[in-house]
C-alpha cells in the first residue's frame, strides 16, 4: 500500500512568544519597575535557573516566582526583606498583565484554522490560572477546544506524554496533529519525537540547524500554506 498522508484534525499552539509577545512584555515591565533597560539578560538567566528547579520538582511556580525576584534583587545588591520581595513581585505581575500583547499574525491564523474545521489546543509549560487568564484577557480562550498546562498535566514539553494527553483529550491520533511553538527543542523537536508534526516558529529569524522532520515558519501567516501542503486534508469534512 502506498503511504497516504494523514488528515489534520488538531493544531496545538504554544502560548508564550508564540501567541503572546511575552518576552517584550517582560522586558518592558522589568525596565519600568527598576528604571533600567540593561538587566533583562540577568533576569532571563535567573529565570532559566529557577524554571529548571520547577521542572526538577524542587519548587512550584508560585514559590519560583518569589525566589526568582529574591535572587534578582540580591544580584543587584539591594538590601531587601521578605515583604519587599513580595511587593516587587506583585508590582511586576501587575505591570506584566497590562503589557501582554498578541502578535499581529495570531488572529488571522486562528480564524483560518477555525474556518477550516481544525480543533485547536493551547499547550504551555507555564502555570495554570495565569495562562488561562492571559488567553481570556486577550479574547483567545473561545478559539481553543482544550488548554493543556504543564502544572496541571504533571509533565512538561518536550515529554511526549504532554503531547499525547492533548491528542487523547481531543480524540485524534498524534499523526493527525501538529504542534507549533517558538522553542526549537521543547516545542518542535518534542512534538516530532511524540509522533506529531513539529513546527518551529522562528519569529526572529535565528540561524540554527533544524533537525530532519522539523518544519519551520517565520510567522503564523505561513502556517496555513504549510499545513495544506503537508496533510491530505485540513480539518474535518463538513456535513453535506
Ligand atoms: Mg514559548
């Protein structure tokens, strides 16, 4: 039997830096809070160290947020007590909430996918309430059939269980799904290894070697064409 490409029933999308310009919001909020624009790399380094501790099961996200701010303020040499840290973190979160913006290509892409009859899932490695609130505040929640949050599923991308749990929830096979995200390994390679189509969203045009079997788009405007080319049919057939 010749190989027949599968139908596409499910598109999974990462949230931060895929749908929402999260890094820009983080940079703006931090700069506004401390009055300096040069400390984002330090904040990112401390964030990576603390997220690794969450993934290792040493901290939950709530503890991580406070400890990250504590470590950041300590690096600045600020003499702070526990109350100062909590105040800094509360102000940072409030500023961040007011800074979230969608990328311009998000709504046209989601409208196209919805019109094509594809099921949609948001798949994120961050924590719960905060991610749903972001989607709701930006008017996106209604597009999604399912929101998979690592803190609730108990595993995180690139663990295949994360991707398979979404397929089970929506009722499709991994081969009938793609996942799109801004992190090459966590999103695209992870999805490919789990049997889904893996799409790396390379918004910044980073020069990286892309592993075999991973697709690349530079913006979500390129996604419909890629899906139409790769799958036998996009979306479920409409009733006659
Ligand atoms: Mg992301």
